[in-house]
C-alpha cells in the first residue's frame, strides 16, 4: 500500500465530505450579526469595523463574482467561500493528524505496515471529521464571517511547521519556515487569533533542534515564545505603524513637508534596515539572524494587505469605518482603540474608588496642512487595585451581575481570591468549559446561557450524570427536547479525545506538549487575556475554536489509543479496523447525526427578509435610525448589495458619535440625499464636543431645540462651564426640550394624512432621557431641527429605550420601525407598544413583510427565534388597535395572516407570552375554537416546563429558576382568569386544577 497516495486521497476525501456538508447546510443569503457588514464591504470594497479583515474582503469579493450579476446570489457565493475555507481546514487537519500519528508509531526509515496505515489514516478521518461536525466550527462554516478563513490560516500554519519538521535535516527545509512566516502575515489580514499558534510553532522548532531538552531550556523557550508573540502583536502590528506616524508628524509639523513624506522616509529606513540585516546575515553566515530577518519581511509582506483599507478609505465609500485615510487614524484602527482597554495583571475592581484622572497620551488628527491635537487619552486613578482584576467594569448591569453571581453585598471589596474564583468559575467555567463541553459532550439547547441558570447548558444524554449537575432529568420540557440544538454525544468524543491525549503523552511527550500548548493558548489563555465582561450581546464560543481544533487532534489519535487497547485481544490489523470503526461512530458520526438539524440553515432566510422589511416599510426618502448589529448590518447588506430602497438613509446611532461617520451622513449615498445637518466639521471634529454633560439650570419650561443647539454649539465663554483645570466646556442646561410644529407643513409633506389634521400638536414637548449629549446626539438634534418634516424619520423598534431620546410618546409603531409623528399625545396610552400607526402597520404586516420561512424552516437560530416573538408581538399590537377601532373584517384577516406565517411551535418564553395576548384578542373576536385550541397548546407547553422545574426543585431541595417559575405560573393563572372571563367554564376549571397542582409542588420551596 502506498501510504503517501492514501494519505493524499484521504485528506481530499475529508475535504469533499466537509465541503458537501457545509454547502448543503449553509445560509442561502445574509446571516445575522457581522455577516451583513462583511458581505457589503466585500461586494463594494468598503472598510469594515476594527481591526479590519482585508484578506477576507478580497477573497469574498472574488467569490461574489460567481453570482454573475444576480445580486440576490452574492451572499450565497460569499457564504460558499466560508464553506470551502472550512473544508480546507479539515483537509489540513487530516494531514496534521496523520503526520503526528506517523511520527509517533513509525520509526525512521521503517516500512509502514498495512495495520499501521489503517490506524494512521483512521486517526486522520476520525479527528478531522469530528472537528468538521463540531458545533462551534460548523456554525461559522456556513456564514460569511472571518472565522472560517482564520481557521484555515491556522491549520495551514501548523501543518507547515510539521512539514518543516519532517524535512528539517534537508538542505532546503527552511523554505517551510518562510512559508509559515508568510502565512502568518497573511493571517493578520484575516484575524489576529492566528498569532496564538506562535508558541506551539516555536516549541516544534526547539524540540527538533534539541533532542534532549530539559526543564530549564523549556522554560526559556516558553518565555521566548511569549516575547515573540508580543513582538508580532505589538511590535509589528501596532508599533511599526506608530513609528511611521511619529516620523510623519516630525516631517509635516516640524519640517513643513507634505503629508506622507515621513512615512516614505520611514519605509525607506525600514526596508533598508531589513535588506542590510539580511545581507549581513548571509555574509557572516548567521543563520538565526537570517531567519529572523526573513520572517520579519514575510510577516510585513502579509501585513501589507491592510493597504487595501487605506486605498479604499481614500475613495470615501458608504461604509468607511474609522476613515483610515491617514497614518494616525490607521494606527488607532489597528490598535482597536474604539474598544478601550481592560486591566489584565493589575488594576481596579468594579467598586474601586476613583480619586483622579491622569493623562496617558495625546490624540492626533489630520488637519488641513498639519497634524493637530484632538484631545488626550486619559484613565482614572483608583485608590485601591488588585492583582488579576476580573471584576472591573462599573457599568450597572455588570456590577449587578458580579454581586449576584459571587454573592457580594454592596460594601464588599473583591480580593485577589475573589477575582480568581470568578475567573475559574465564570470566565473559565461558564464561558469556556461550557463551550468546550457543547462541542464534545452535548448541548441542551440554543438558548443564551451566559448568565447561568437553566438555559444554554451542556449535557451528555446520560441522564443520571446530567441529573447530578442539572437536577432531575426525568420529564424534560419542550424547550429542551423540541429544540434542534438538543444534541447528546454521551461523552463519547470527549472520552476518545482523552484516550488520545493520554496515548500521545505516553508515546511522544514533546509533540503532545506542543498540542497541549496550542490547546491552552487558543483556549484558556484567551479567556485570561480578553478578560471579558459578562452579559455580552451573544455567546462567544467561536473565539475558542482553535482549542477545539487542538482537541480534535487528540480525538483522532484516540484511534491509536483504542487500537493499543484492542490489540490485547485482537490482531494488530483487526484492532486497527475495529478502533477506527468504533471511533468513527463514537465521534464524527454521532456528532453529524445530532448536529445536522440545528446547523442546517438552508431553508431559513430570516435575516434577509427582516432587513428588507426594515427598508420597505419606510416612506420614500426616509431617515432610519438603527442601533444594534442585527438591525443594522443586514440592512446595510440589503442596500449595498441588493440595492433595495437606496433612497432610505440608514443611520447607525452607535457609530453616530464619530466625526468620520457624521461626515458620511452629510454626503449623498446611493440615492439618498445628504442629511439635513448644518453642523460645521470643526464643530464636531475628533476631540471637539465629544461629550457635553447636563447641568441643571432649573429651567421649568420646555426650551426650543434650536436654542439648545445654539448653546451647545456656542464658542462664547458665557455659554460654557469652567472646569477645575481652567478649561471650558459646553453643557446641556435643561432636559425639557421642545420642537415647534407647523401643521400646514406636516400636512403638505404627507407626514400626517389630512383626515388626522386635528390630531397634530402645535409643538412636540419631551424630557431628554440622558445626563449627557454626545456629538451624535448633537447631530440628531440638528436633524430634528432642520428636517422640517421633509424626510420621514423612523427609529428601529429593536433598539434600547434610551436611544429614543425621550421621544417615546411621539413614536408610533408601524411594524419593525417606529415613526416620529407630531401628534397630540394620547393620554389613554400607558404602554409604548400600544402606540401604533394602524394603516401603515396593517399594510406592512399583510402585504409588505416577508417572514423568512419561519413557519416551515427546519431550524431557527437564536436571533431568528427571538424575531418570531417580535413578529408575534407586532400582530398583537395591530390586532388590538384594529379591534379597538371596531375594524372586525381587517382583524379577522390579520388573524388568518398570523396563523399563516407564525410557527405553531414555541421557540422562546417571549413567544409564550405573546401567544397569551393573541389568544385574548381571539376571544374578543369570538373566535372561540382557535382561542381554546391556542390556550390548550400554551397550557400544555407551560405545564411541561413547570413540571420539569418542579422535578429539578425537588431533586435539589430548592427552588430552581425562580424567574421562570413565577413567569409561567403567572401566565397560567392569567389563562384561568381569561377563559373564565369569556365563559369557557370547563376549560377554565381544567386550567385551574393544573395551576393548583403545580402550586402545591412549588410551595415548599417558594417564599411569597
């Protein structure tokens, strides 16, 4: 048997299996989160958010060409780029596993026997396919994110160093080291997570060059590897640009030369130095220096891909994050300044006392002829600090979580021990080990489980073992058993991987140590380095796939471990075959079988439909304010790629605080005219009016918004407040704001139909809902003041309430968006969701909106499932309004539409709550059959959920998931009252019995 040929064919077979899997299950269009931004930016060569991914944009742009002018297929083909990159990762993982296996079981110059070939190739298949079907990797493989290509780069880099190792004694082996260096440079243009492979690579080199290493040498190499990692991360990625910026500052501001002159000088200096170093190393025969010089050059070659962002920024595209058109903005861009700093080894706790502020640096911006100061970087000085601060954020939601999770009272000051407990239990346990177990043990559901509790847990399917952690598992509820992410692996992939790790350490400690180092650095080390805050917008398991990759290597080597066990009873050939078959069923096959349905996005297109809905429900030439990723990025995609409603101007309020973003809003984009912003650039340029605080001047009456603008924009000292350091700043003197309304103008622009002329307010009066004003808020005030109702103004209904500026009583829901209307506030309305603009809302839900096939989709991801509840709530709001106005015919049509598009299955608690209110409207319409059926279905679901929680409470002898218990019992009690109110006596009696029986079970554990 020709091992080399079999190994090559085996790798490509894994590639084909993975590629077909991902192509069959990939999203057919845009996905939620960052995908819409990446697709848009790739298609039109724009600039994505920090720290940029130029290589990804180039690759995705190449794949977009295969759409052949069919813009609706652009996202699909860009998704295929992720699928193929992920399949490529599996290809190189296969070859990595077989290389490690062969090195361990086959002696040098030994002929490989058939039984060893079967064992080695079997290990490759098992490990590679186990990773192919792992939960986190599969998720990223079927959407247009950076992590697929990032994984491919890491796989190639690690495979490359093993190729070097196998040929290290040959004359031209160093070419593989240079190949690794260039690929690492390329990977910087994808995602910096790849840099975490550096320590493992250095140890491969060290062990090859030192056949008898000792602990002292290993410790030295470990420290060197950390230093090299830091040198690349900070020295090459950040400080090279910082040095170039310093050179340019000197040449421009001191010597009076043009912008970029210093950069050219620095480039000549850098290139000259590298050329000299390479030449010197050759002439003096200094091999290590030569490698270091060539490594640096090739890393910089790869890093040069970021030139794409600078070039495209000069073109001022629609999406031009950070406007990196000069060296200072580019330096801050690659340094991720936008995301701020987090204490790592020493710093403050969440309740450390702030005793001052210290300056940490200068912010420089590009002026007309010179670089100008744009303020200073500063940080608080704290009275007390601690080592390894893990609980450092003073945001209220984070502080509440820290205290609740750790059981602290308000006076407690966290110690080093407290921080270590938090790091191990939450950051490492809940936010890393839970993800690890999802991938190799099993997963309970696809709910967000960051906060602990009953959601988002890992579980194995071995009920007695699961019960130890999660409580009684006898009566699992629909939220688990009907969830497609209910994946049970019965510990088998984990066990096989542990067998592989033990076998590897016994047979080859050096290589096992390298894989262990890769596992730690791409897993727990990221946890420690990122020091993430709790309550993230989404689960972050995709950040740790590198460690899952390393463990998949051990799953593959588990075949050889099993073979050794079986060899005690079987011949080596039969043991190899049996071990391979057992491991295939114990890892990749069971993982594929359990994971297929929850990774199959082929029949759902929720993100695309929702993005189109946001745009199509806007009136012509509208301004649409959005805030979060999922009501912005897909909308960008719809406009930038599919050219849907190019007349609508989308304004992301989370970016509206940046001067470069406001600049873009003052220009025409697509078919949208510039926004009515009268601010001058110098009034909001970086470092100017970044934040202006409220200072109560005790003004009782509401002040016209134009007057407030004048005060906030004033350069007169009398309109400013003097700070302790003598500097002067504008302030907001009152929160009571007013905007005069011209009824005729409102009617002429069609903002309000003529039949509602009597409802128009003479002025809009409201109370601003924040203690400060950003330059984004300033620009928004400017728009409100000078728009003159010529362009319809909408706010996304999904954004946090504080983003509405306190204008809630003038915001009327028309579906996904809320429209700003100058109508007299209806004092009868006490809840914002009851404030609807019926006519357009009816048209949107009945005729305009698409619903992403949520009724029949095989599986809905977490965001899509949340959107089901949101759409259901929209129907509730519409139906309530129609019934209140006596529009029974339209109400019945809306009910039919609801049943046509909303899935019968419950995807979330919010959907259960929404269904209750919809049922109430069915009773109001006297649609008793459907109302009763819906009540019974809801009660059955709630009953099963509560029965499970009662089982868990009894097994743990304490109330489990108190919030859920109270919620479900509350709604079950409301169902009793609702059915009784509408004279459904028999049903009400049954519900009451169900309610009372459950109350009896929970009473021993509940207080109040």
